[in-house]
């Protein structure tokens, strides 16, 4: 069951795995899980540390406990020795040595017990038998000392020579050994726990390292893929913009052509139909005027009609010329522009300086340049408030350049929408010939519209 | 005084009708034929050109141009006078028409009287 996005079935499981990784990575529970994992790792590590510390100090305590136990046993022997020495010599000095030894032995025993308690935190080991044996032992030797003090040396010697004290010594040694063995067993448990904790810690550290590596790997791959996707998206967008621009240019070209066709049609209608009517009326007037014996009033009226008729004809001509520059068709670009500049100069009431050189272009490019000149001059009349206008047409290397410049108030090209001044329409027309239109203007600095069309343009 | 035979090349029927009536009423001219395209005009001139005294040609025709007609007439070395009646009597058009053998060029709007006068004089001569 391949996913729709995976073209090859063999790649499906890998991709599924990958995508489920990514899905998990994007999930809302991912961060809590990551935090929990991190906390668990820290807890495991901390626990291992605590275990190690405990085990280590317990180990030291156990060793110390062994030393102290041996010391206690040795001091017990010394106690017996000093007691016997006192019995033999009855020197008070030996009695005080005996007491000091007892004191030292008690201290050694207390620290041995404390060390065992340190190892055996659960208090599972009983030191009571040792305690009892020591008490018995000390009580016995104390009895000897007391007997000697009372002057009863013979019974004291008899007691000291008895085997009872030796037996107690052996029992004590065994009792100590017993307690130490138990403590060692407890310590062994602690060690085992430490090993387990260390093992757990090792596994946890390895796991964390692996998870971190995997996470970083996935993150990096995700980043790369994101970059890739963004690049692709950018490319797609650029492609779309190109397509749309092409469509828009095509549509604009179509509109320009449609407008030109419509103008041609209207111009033809005006020329053929209206022109015919006006000419016929003129012919009629000519015939009327030649009638003999016309009353003066009729002649006067006829003159008036003829004047109006001439005005109508002039108007029709101007409209036709605006719609469809016949001069361009008949006389070529340079003369058509010359006529246009002269007429527009009269209409604007400003001098239009024309510097026109012969150029070679196809008909439709000529019409475009003519229209741009016409449109620019019309704009100048509407907006520029200038004193003078310059129109230049010349061939510049492999392109024809037409510029229309005024010394008027200008404008800020950034703030003028494309629709105004018919700039967009002009631009589209020029670009449809593979050319380029630029508008240079600034407030107070006049305006220059420049159209460049390549001479070898693939005219349409 | 013999009547002049005129031939008109004009594609606008309103102008044509009016022009014929005007010339025949005011001058001693008989319009013997008219066509509206260059091809027809050239054919007619080829067949009957020598029977004509005057050819009036419009520059813009529904097919071809008056310039073509003038050029053909010049090539045939017609005796008939050729005059041009056009809406586009610009200096350039006048120059080209004259170069192609036109005797006169008249503006359709402003020089109709001049055309009539010219025809009158031609008929009287």
C-alpha cells in the first residue's frame, strides 16, 4: 500500500518510517517527551553517583571497621595482660595501666560499632553479643583487680589461670568475625546495587547520546529539506510570475491591437460615409452657386453654410487624423511626426521643437512610436504646464530612439500609478516590439519619455 | 464645341453620383463611365483609354490606389488628361501624383470649385 506521494513501492516503508519520524517530531507531545527523557537521564546519572558515593564510603567504613575490630581484640588482650601483671606484682602502676587499656578498648569498640553502623544503614546487624561478651570479660578482669586490692591474690591467680577468659576471647573473636562478615554481606549488596546503577547509567548515557545524534540528524535533514522546499517554492513562484506577466503582456497587446482596429474602423466610417456626405454637399453648393440670378440673401446664407461645412470637414479630418494617422501611412514616420508636432504645437500653444532623422522600422513599430509621441504630447497638454517641448527621433546603433521632453513641472514617477499618463499602455506597446520605454521625471524638473525599439525587431 | 468624355475612378457612390451630376450640369462634359477599383480602372483605360478626354481619379479606392491608376495611364501614354480628386491633398501626395502624370490635384473638401472651373476651361478650350 504505497502512499500517493511515493512513486516506488520499494521506497514506501522507508518513507513511511521517515514520515512517521517527522510526524512524531512535529507532534505536540514531542517537547514534553524530550524533557521527560532528559530528566530521566539526569535522575539515572544522579542515582548512579549517589550509589557510587555510598558504596565507596561504605567500603572505606568496612575496612576501618575491620581495623578497629582487630584493635579492640588486641586491646582486650592487653587488658588481660595488664590485669595479670597487676595480680603478679600488685603494683598500683599496673592497675592504672589496666584501667587505661580498658578505656582504650571501650573507645576502639565504640568506633568499630559506629563504622559497622555506617555500613549497615538498615541496622540489621546486631552487635549485642559482642557487647555482652566484652562486659563479661571486663567484669571478670575487674573482679581480679578487686581481689588483689582486697589482698586475696591466691584466688585471683586461680581465676586468671582459668580457661574461662581464653574461651571468652575466642567467642569475642568469633562474634567480631560474625558481625564483620554480615557487614561485608551488606556491603556486597551495596556493591551489587552500584554495579547495576552503573550499568543502568551506562545504558542511559548511550541511549541519550544515540537519541541526541538521531535528533540532530533529523533536525538537520529537516532544515535542508525546508531550504530545498523554499527554493523550489521560490522557483515555482517566479515561474508563475513569468507566466502571468506573459499572459498580461499578451492581453495588453491584444487590447492595444483591438483599440487600433477599432480606431481604423471608425476612421474609415468617418472618411467614407461622412466624408462622402460632406463632399456631396459641397458639390451641391457649387452647383447652387452657379445658378443665375440668385438673390443676395441666398448667396449670403450659402456662404454661411459653406463656412460651417468647411469647419465640419476640418473637424472630421482632425478626428480621422487622430484616430488613424493617414500621414504615417502615406508619408512615413518622419513627416507624420513633423505634422503631428506642428499640429500639436498649434493646439498646445507652445513651440514643439522637432529634430527628426530618417529611421527604418516596420509599419507597426512606426505606428507605436507615433502613438507614443501623440500620447506624450497629449499628456504634456494635460499635466506638464511647460514652456517648450522637444521631440527627437534618431537611429542609435541598432535601435531607434524617440524621446519627448518638456520643461514643465514634472512628477515623481514612484507616486504615479501605472494607469495614469497611459504609461502602461505605452510600455506594453513598446515591449511588444522588443523595445523599452523609460520615463524620467522629478517634480520641477520636467519629464522625458524615451522609447527604444530595436531596428531588427521581429515586428508583428 | 464637342463634348468632353470623362471617366471617373471613385469608390464612394454618393460623391460619384453628385460629381457626375455636377459636371454634366455645369460643364460640357459627359461622364462615359466610372469604376471603384484600381484593377477595373486599369482594365477600362486599357480598352477605352484612347476614347477619353479626361480621367478623374481618387487616391484611396476600395481596391488599390489612384496612384496605381495614374502609373498605368502614364505607362499607356494616354492622351486623356488625368486629374486627381482626393481627401489627402498633402504636398507629398501632390508631388507623387504630379510625378505620375497628373495634370492637377484637387482637394475633395476645399477645391471642388477649382475642379469645376478647371473642367469648364478644359471643355471650352
